[in-house]
C-alpha cells in the first residue's frame, strides 16, 4: 500500500496566510477588457471575488493609468 499524506497534520497555509488570501480589499478596482466597465470594491469582507463581465473574468487594475 502506498503511503498517503495526512492532510490534517500539515496545513498548507497558516491562519494569517489563509485570511490574507481570502480577504476582499476595499479600493481594489477591476475592469472588463472587452467593454471597459469598471467595478470597485466599496465594502470589504472574507471570501473570494471573481467579477465577470461580457462572459469573461474582469482584470484587476493595479495602477490608475491602466484604466484607459
């Protein structure tokens, strides 16, 4: 029998890493690369945010100059 890894004994992420990775940050902006629609996060939370527009994922806007 092959040795199986015990996933409960060795977590991949610490609680801080998990919380940071799943935190929705206020002020982040996303843009649709097809039509130019913009979305900005105005209320934070815990979870995942995968905004979609025109049938595709919206792109995270890192710098204000990227909005155009």
